[in-house]
C-alpha cells in the first residue's frame, strides 16, 4: 500500500531549482504507487492535492517585515520575537490541518528547514516533526551559512533549532559533497547525497510547433543564433560573462536570451545587465512570457511555454555562475544535447568536473581561448555532435532517474523496513 507524501515549502511554482526537483521526486514517488500532496504559500500544483497558505510564502508582507528586522542586525526586539511566534503558531495549525486533511504518512521538507527565508515556517515545521514523530525527509538545497546575506543575523537561536533540526525521525538529503561535510561539521548531522537528476533513459520529447512559436514570440529570425542563459536573474549567476561572450563573438546574428525572471533578490542587477548589454552592443532579450516547469501537471497559464521548448531551440548555453548548490541548468543543457560554457564554481570543480564532461570551461573570467572554442563549437556540427553525445552518456551514468529511485527507496526503507509495497 502506497504512502501519502506531503511536500512542504514556501513556494512550489515556476522553474526555480526547488520546484523543479520536487516535481521529479513526486513523479518517481507516484510511479512507485505513492500519492503526493503540496503545502506552500504559492502553488501551481493540481488544486485538489494542494493546500495553499499565503502566509507561508517567503515574500508575504508579514515575513518580509520579520526578515527586515532580523537580517543584517545582531539584536532582536521583543515585538519581533512576538511576531515570529504569532506567525509560527498560525502556520503550525495550518500544517496540522494539511496533515489531517490528506492523511500524510511522510513529510518532505523542501529547503524550508535549510535556508531561513521564512523563519516562522521553519520553526512551525520543526515543532510538528518533533510532536508527531512523522517520518520526514529534509531535502537541503542551500544552507544559510552558504549565503553572505544571512551571516549577520539576530536569530542564531532559531537557526540552531530549525535550520536544520537534529531530530531522530528526520533523514537529511543534500545535493553536493561540500554541503554534506559542512552539515556534519557544524551540526553532527549525517546525510545522504542525492544530486539533481533528469530522465536520461528517455530523451526529451519536443513539440516543434510550440518551439517555433516560442522563437517568434521573442522576435528571433530564422537565421539568428540563440545563446541561452537558462537561469534566474540573480547576481551569483554571473550573467555579465554571457554578455561579454556574445560581444566577443562579434556578429549581430548572436542573440542572448535569459529564460527566467528577476525578483527573489531584487531588480537592480537586471537593470544593470540591460545597461551592460547596451554598452557592449549585445542584443539581450528577457523572456517575459510564463515559463512552465515541464514536470508539473498542475494549472497552466495562458500563452506559456515549457522550459523544454526553450532549451530545444537554443544553439548554445551559457552558465557562468559564481556559485551553485548543484547546477540544474548544467544537467538540463546536457539532457538537451546542447554545448555549453560553464564557470568553475566550487561544486562543479569538486563533484562534476572529475566525471570528464566535454565543456567550454572558464575560470572566473572569459579568455580569448574560451571565445575561440565557443566559435569552433558553433561553427562545426561535427565537433558539436561529438561533444553533446559524450556528455549525454556520462550524465546518464551519474545523474539519471535510476539513481534517484534507488536513493528514495533506501530512505523509505529506513522508515518503514522492507515492505514490498514501499518499493519505487
């Protein structure tokens, strides 16, 4: 008999890494006979399996006010503590309601016990896990100690309690080796690594009509070459290097497209990038249509395109990130057999580079050699084909669904033993 699995986060919507990976986990769990339900402040999942609580969103006005009082400061005022606990108590009642309504057997905390963007929700969930002793998988994407904006704070007591909590009924999952070591060093908590994955057993199916429609929607001509930056517009993505690359290619047919929106970390960087592109005479286009998570069966918005349609029409991918927890865009580019430029961010160097992918690699800055290699790849179909085929074969070995299936199954066996009906 399958289990009822409750996913909890501040947001399950759009194409951020947490939402995308949650969809993949849910897809495999459903194939294993389990039912998945969703609790968050913003949701685009199937409505009858969703439990929407606007106050759980990290950008809800109450939470925004709390964050202004607790980050970048060392002292916390009593009224701030009161507001944190008032919101914690409210969210706790809602979480209990969610567990009762869908008869939840297993909780999956998606980054909500990891990064303190919503302290009251993390506290509420920690108390629920302690009180109910429900089997819980805490999936950690990025810890607070990995982000400078959380380094000065007035909530050290709460961070030690809930980000993440050290409780006997929690199995902890991280996405890279650095995170595993730091978590153990700082908290004594052991964890299992599950990297981000894709279904390499089944190559992507592309709707050609939708794909052509996407190209025309952003004003690309048939002979234009689409250089895709498939990330959100946040500073750590290093998008200025993608602009420099297109500038150095010195041909107006090369257009730089950014597929995701700005917002999580403000709009100043997006405005700066537009100016930077103008100064470098680069045709930069931001996709302002609704971009969907291809793994989500939930509500679709009008005139939207799947992330898959965007990748399908890219000629080259830029991924010059300064920091990543893993690198969803890297694995997606490989899945779509697209050549890519990547920066040697720490996790790439440690976990991905040793697997010998064939990539254009920059090390903090763009060199003439990088530009020449990109040109060679763009201008030689044979070189490109050899590169992308090699990368696909390696990724299928290390980052495919069988790996996720096996590790999720192990976690469930840890909770329920070798029941036959648990198997994925």
